[in-house]
C-alpha cells in the first residue's frame, strides 16, 4: 500500500509520525499529568538535612538495588501500609531546575527491600548506622555493600560530646581503643531514609493490597491471650525481628537477646511493656531502642509481648491488651501531669 521498499520519503514520514505519536503517549502525556499531582495533606516537606541525605542516596547509587514503589500485589504488602501513589514522591521528585529533572528514585531492580515506608518499618537511627557500616552486622545473609567511608575510626579517648558513636557487634568492632563515629553524611543519609514514610490518604480513602493484609495478621494466632486474635509472631517478625532477630537471640554488642531475658521472663510484664512503649537507651552497652507508642496499638503490643514471653524457651505469662492500656495511660499522665 505504501511501497516502503520503493518510496523512502513515505517510509521516513511514517517512521517520524510513529515516533512522535509514541513519544507523546509514553513521555509527554504522563509528564503533563504529573504536573497536577499534589502532596497529601499530612505529608511534611523535606527538611534541608533530609534533602542532603537524598543527594547522598543518589550519589551512592542506592536506587540500583532498592526501589521506592510498593506495588498492589501480595509480595509487596510487607513494605508499605498501602500501594504507592504519585503523591508519595511529590517532594523527592521536584525538578532540580528548569532544564534539569530530578534523578530517578523509583528504580527497576528489586534486589533489596523496598524503601517506601522504611521510616516506619525501621525508625532506629542506630540500626541504620550499623546497616550502612556493615550490613552483615545486623542481617547475616545480606549482599548489600558496606559504606565505611561514611564513618570515622577515632581514638576512644578523643570522642566529642556531639559525636554519634556506632555500637558494633564484637565480630565487627574496631581494634581496642578505637571507636566508630558516624560522619555528617551518614547521619544525613539516615535522616532521608527515616523520612520515607507513607502518610494517611485524605477523605478516609483506604487502598488495600490484593489480598488485604489484615487476614494474614489475624490468621493462625498462637498467642495465649484470647482477648486479641492478632498474630503476635507475625507482628514480631514485621516490627522487632530486624534487631532482635527471628530467633530472639539479638545481635551481640548491638541489640540485646530476648531469649532467656530476665525482663522478658519477669512475672510482672510492666517494665517490658514500658520499654516497648517508651524505648530504651542502653548506649553504654547496646544501641538505643526507639519507642513504639505511636506506631503500635495496645492490642498489637500485647500480642508481640506475649509472643516474646512464650517463645524460645521463655516462661513468661501472656500480656493482655488491658495491661498495656493501663501502663500507656500511666505513662501519658506522668508526661502530662
């Protein structure tokens, strides 16, 4: 019909029209639609320290292995509270100038865990610093490269008050008399990672995974406490195992073991519940534990505490939601007399 093999002019024009059409479909129209994307109402703008951390994230090539896009499929439901939407990337994808688009952060490789909601999944600064210095110190089978150039090895006697010391397990610790201190770049990178948190959708909208995550959390509960059907083991694996390990043995020199712990096995679970709610600063011996009062409900804390008290040979009793609620109220009153 077009005689492409004879009429080169028609061939070139047809190829040009096809190229322009596809360019509009693939690039121009989606880019135009993105101009109308707005941040979510509760989404905070990136602080300067976090934006500097974003630049380091780009410089170090983290996107080569980590994505920032939770897909609406079952295998991704552990990475976020919901599937990702364009507004989640509003501030990090702002143009760097009239002629410069921001670098791609979503990535295409899924070698490492998705980082969209890492700020909620892992809010511990100490854990992130350990992970950056040597990932094997907290995740034994990790294939992530180490970033020792983001840290300094200094004499223990020369540590300054504002230095951020990294407590390493014995197997990864420097020679006696030396201490690992995080550089400003490492702290900025961690600040950016901690800023990656999904915010609540407006107007009460709730996008759920396929299948929804709730049945997985509710199914197969092994907890003694029948006041809640939450699966304490599953919640522990999602929230606590990254530091204390799935076997409860912790990481020597960094995160204390729960197996055989006097606090976990105490007949009165009050101290254990307080630590989960308020966190714990054991800087002299272990890394600091963050507070979970704002992240976990009373029922979830009760389920996790119960799982810890009856697992790995521990002999503690079950913890009820009512016990957690009373201690939370007591703590709140103590902070706001």
